[in-house]
C-alpha cells in the first residue's frame, strides 16, 4: 500500500521485520491500544524499554475509549478509598496539563447535577461529602436561580456544580498518547489479535501469539484489553475475572452546544444504577451527546442501538432540557462498559490494577470502566511503579514529552488561515463542508504516523464525516483521494478494521 | 476589495441561471463562486435523462443540461470561479438610499448596503463586496443518523446521492445486493442505475402508503426492471457488525408504527437511503437570512428576496424542487431581481405569485403508484395519464395526440433512452487505445486511471435491449479528448440496427 507516512512511521517498516523473524523480542508487551494501553505505552516510553503494543483493531480507541461521553470526571462518584476515586481525582487534576502537552482539545466546562426533588438534593449532599472525602475540589450545591443562570432552560429545583469537570476529545487523546509513545520508541502493531499466551518457566518470559501467526516475547505483559481483559487473563492462566458487558446507547446532536448546553448536565444519580444516568454533554467540537443508557448484554461485539432505548433516551434528555428537538439528531452510537459486577448486583467494582502473584510479570488492568480515561495517566504511572519495584527503570535522556497536532483550518482566524493556505494551497481546498476540513488535513490524517488505515482513522483525526451530512459531501472526495493519490483499490477501503469493506469494487 | 454587482453562491442549475438572469437585467459584473472543481452541481452525477423539458423542450441528461446551463452563463458574460468555498457573508447594514445599489451620495466605493462574501480557495481567502447576492446553495440528503434507524453501524449504509456519485462519477460500486429505503426520485433512479450496472436491487422500501416520487419513475425505474416496492414498510433494524449483512424490514400501521410480528430479514451488502432532502443554508445563516425552522428552507418573497435586503435565494436551498428546470427558472428570476436591486436604474423587479407558481409546479407530474392500464406520458412535464381500454382498444386522458402514440408504443414495445457511462482513458497518448474516439476493449485501461463519461443513445431504444446495451458498454473504453455530443460508440437497438451513443459532456 502506498501510504507514504511522513516522519516516524516505524510500524510499517517494523512489520516487515516481524515477518522475517516471526519472533520479536521486547521488554514489555501491552495488549490493547485503548486509552489505557496508549497511556501505559506513553508512560513506559519514558524509560529504556523495548515496548510493543498489540491491538486487534486497525487503530487506537477502537473499543470502549472511542464510545463514551468524553468527560473528564472530577471523582465524586466513587467510593472513598477506592482506586477509582483516588486515580480519578489525580487524573482530573493532571488532565489539563497532559492535554496541553499533547495538544488535545480540552475544555474545563464544569458539570451540573440536577435535582428534581428534595430526595435528589439529599443525594447530592451525600455526593459532595463523598467527593470531598475523595479529595475533589470545587463541589457545591446551587439553588434554582443559580441553576437557571448556569444552564438556562433546564428543569429542576436545584443542583450541584462540579467546577473541575471537563470535556475532551477521547479519540485525539488516545491518538496523541500513542503518537507520543511512538515518537519515544514504542511500537504499535495493529490488526493483531492476541490468541495465545505462554510463560516459559525457564526464563520467566512470555510468548504472545497473534492471529496472524506471529510471536512476540517479553518479560512483562500489560493486559489493557478492556472488554476482553478477562480473556487475556485466562490465556495467561488466570481464571479469576469475568467481564460483563453493559451497553450504553447515545445520540449525537448537531453543533448546538454553544446555544443550548454550556456544560454537561446530569440528573442526580439514583441508587443502584450501573451508569451515571442519561445525561447531556457538550463535546469539544460543539455537538451535544445524549446518553448513555445502561443495559447488560451477552455479546461483547453487539454495538447496536435499539428502538426502545433510542425512544427513551430522547424522552429523558428532553425532560432535562425541553429545548431539544429530534431534528437536531445527526447520529447515534453505542459503547460497552467492561463491568466486573454481575447484572443482578448492579453498581460497580473497583479497578483491578495488579501484578498477578501466580503469574509474575503479568500486570492485569481489568474492569477499567468509567472513569478509566480520566484516570488513565495515574493508572499508567501505577503500572510503571509496579515494574520499577522489580527492575530499575532508566529514564531516557531524549524523551520527548510534548507533541504537536497539525493545524486545523477551523481553529484559526482569517489572517492565520490565509497564511496557512499561502504555505500550503491544499489548506484552501475544503473537503468536508460541515466541519470545514481541508484537503491538507485529510492528507495529514491519511499519512498518520501510526499508519492506521481506514475511513474511521481519517474521521477521528481530521473530524471529516462527523457533521450533519454524515459524510454526504466528503466521503466521495476522501475515497477519491485514497484511490487516485494513494493507489488503493476501492474494495480495499474499509470503514474500520478488516471486514468492514465499504465497496464491492469498480463499476466497470 | 474586489467588487461585483451580483455575486452568486453555487454553480448548479439555479446559480448558472441566476447569472444569466442577472446579466440579462443589465448587471455589469456578475461572479459565481462554486466550491467544486467544475460547475453543474449535482447535475454532473445525474446521468439519466428527464431534464430540459421545460427550458429546452428536449429530453436531456443531467450533464447535457449542465453543459447548456454553463454555456448560457458563460455567454452572458458572467465570471465563474470554481474551487471557491464560501464561508460567510457579512451584510453591512441596509442600503443608504433608494431600494439598493449605490450610496445616496453616488459614491461607489462605500460598503454601506453591500455584502462582503468570504471564500476559501487554494489561492487563499478571497473577499468580494457585492451589491446583491443570490444564494443557490442546493440541498443535502437526510441521513441514517437523522432518521435514527436502530441497529449497528456497519460499512455499507449510504445515501442515494452519495451512491450516485460513486457509481456515475467515481466508478465505484457500493454493493452487489442492494436494499433502498425511500422511494424518492433519487432512490428509484439509483435502483434502476444499480440494476443496469449489475447489482441486484432486492427491495425498495417506502414508509408511506404510496411511492414518494414521480409515477413515471415508479414505472420506468422500478416496474421496467421488476424491482419490488414495499409501501407502508420500513427498515426497522440494520444488522452487521463490520459490514452490512442484512436489514430487518417491518410493516407499519396507519400511525407509522412497526407492527410486531411483521419483521423479516433481507440479506444485503448495501443499504441506500433516499429519505429526503434538506435545503443547505449554512451560508445563508451567516448573513442572517431567516430560515423556516421546520424545513430549513429560506423564506423569500415573491421576488426571491430574503429578509436581508439584497440577498436572494433560489432552487433547492429555497425549497426542495422536483425538477432542475424549475430550479433554473427560479434562478433566472432571482438573478434578474438581484441585478435590478444592484442597479441604480429604474427597472422593476419581476414578481410572481409564488403560491400559483408552486401549485403549478407541484402537480405537473403525478406522484405515487401509476394507475393500472395507464401510462404516464413523459414527453412533456404535464405527465398526462393516458389510459388504455382493452375492450374498446381506445386511449383516453391524453392532453395531445402525442400522448396516444406514446401510450401505444409503451404498451407494445416501450422505448427508452439509454443513459449510462463509459470509461475514458485520460492519457490520450496511450497507443493501446485508438484515438478515433470509437469503442475499444477495456483491457488496455490501467485500473484507477480512467474517468467516467456520461453517455446516451441518440434515439430511444427498445427497453428489452437496454440491459444488454449497458453491459456492452461496460467493456468499452475511449480516449480523450472528447467533445460533448460526439459519437463514442454504437449499440444494437434490438432490431438489427446500430444506434449511436453520444457523449453527454466534454472530457479532456
């Protein structure tokens, strides 16, 4: 394939190496390139370690990390003393810095929890107490007038404001972590599903086998496999965990957050619900997200939206914000929570982040549901600490902490736009009309350093196809670029990973 | 800053006719800004016939109609700038004197009462100050996201216009087994087009009790090819994890709700949505033009003027039209009035009672199911319903004699224009392709380097021979340059004669 990647496109070159050797030696193998796997890769890439990330999908954030509310949580929802509470609060406090370092869209919007009756207010008082015990800052009750000032048009008699809650772009977050890890020497191998794990007693090293027949060896195995983390543990002989997928469905609304929703608005949580309740969240791109529902299902690949839940979602959202209108809907999606609690128990269990004593070298990260992304950097630091206790970690002298995203036309004022186009005329060719994405931005996305190759890889990097026309204008233009300028055959173009081919071929 | 009397946004049928109208009314400098690399808009991908009956009293294909409209605009003396994406319009207050045009003190350089249009192109940001604006920005398609079809989000779900572009312009086939949701005209036209190019269209599904598009399209796109239409049905679920595998079709009750127990699975690899068009008015909104909240159409008076003095709107951005001819008529009127507005001369704007106009235009062609034993005459836009009485052998319902001849032919041996595309090798220097422009085997054409040229038969041919003729042309490649109207191939008319196949656009 003729993807000429600019800069450090290590994976493509390394893949050829792998084929030759069929066995690849590492210090650390990370299984899964979601937010946790990418954060761990980035954290460990500070040190003199040979790191490979194995991912079954064609890109980062292909699972839980790409299908959530995109909120940086404050940490008041979790039980004091739990890892969830501790790591979430710490993650929240460092999130703005990491987003600045890695050039990830982040907005500290704050968040409102709305009380509809006295009982709700009592729950909110309890949440503030819990949050303060967790070390959260900026939590306080607001009366109805203050509620209306913060969020005009919302129902409710009062509420709670959390000033430290933020929204961010989870795709660009994972991409940034991964690109920065790559820059610092970590290796990402996509389309590589782990199918077997052996641990030799002689040298205590793991051999990891992928579906394509390759083998990777390492002393440490970090299980960041999200929905499949129990299965990875099982392959390594640990049968203690079981993930129960719990589906959450969402609606995406047009870019109306500026007018209607300055900050995330949640209902006061009711006891016993596995999620946080159906809420309204503005995105960093200005859209509104409605959701998620919470429904335990059996199939870990079932990301379907259902008629019943869709109906209910919108009704609940409209109860929170009566100004919503179905005509504002531009899309829907569903995500799965990797829960450790049985359906009948509800609620949540704490994150599992530990090296298994029965399998030294295997570090399991299991049940990392919300607030996993918020906590991802502290989780990664914990992993580094676990390794450092056994093996001295030497910091690289040339570790690059920051990473810059290529400019986006829509972020700039007219003078800056003109300067950018003068530098590169392709910045003046608009490919995506809804989001004003230029041809150069699409090209940057196609030639991404990680070598991810799909329409969704372009979508999440350039934000094309995400607007109200769902790609009606830009998809034909993007495909035309892939075919004419990158030599792809139409039938090779996939929406996501292999198996999601968009076309059957040529007409003639 | 550059100045214009009338600036037109969009070079589809509306914009091109507006340019002609504006020049006819005496405007000095008329500029059209078009975001695509060529004029014509959606006409370029509408390779079927049925255009031009009102404007040119001829059955033209979309590209032929575009060529005429372009020529007229060009001959009128208007300037066309392609690759210019208008991002906003700023209106500098109401005109200072008279109904518009020059400032009261006669100065020409002041910007009061002018509109400043900003467009992005590969040359940078262009600003043009214009006395009057015509918005001819067209429409976009309603999407899967907007109508919230339950189910998964696999590859293989497209809107009809996107499929039309892929099949007719990009030479890319979306699938082999296709279901179409929505019986709007684009959906039915694509049902025929996909069938002729070798796909199997297994169902056209319509939510309403009757087909939504023109009766003539029901006959000529569905019945002609034995394509099954299911009215009062919908797609209740999309199935397939990575690639579309099937859809669930359900019957609807009188209230439009799914009747439980009527679900049935239809296997398919592409779902094509033809579920409505939405006026595209993002540019209009930047100028403060008032839109109808429900339909997103621009509200204008009978002179096509919006609430912002000096800004006019026409075509699909003003309201969704059934025929391009009417878009042109409206564009010409809008252009004329914009020029009158812009001029200081004492010329009256033209007025039309839009209610009468719209009524006259809403019925010229019948919609829904064709009547039994009745053909819709397609010789003119009146669309007479010509009945045949088998007992008496007599025809009725025809508005003129031609209707009887048409119905007789329809009954015995229906004839249709062949409209399709053929491959053109852009590299005319390639010796493997004859330069005469006549047919040549496709083998010599390197994959990915050919472009598609819309073509038509010179005269209608027997419907029976149409599929084989399209198939015959699939393996034909011609060399550029090709002039619009030139002969590129011949096909059999089924009666032993060869019929000329003509290029509907120029190439190279």
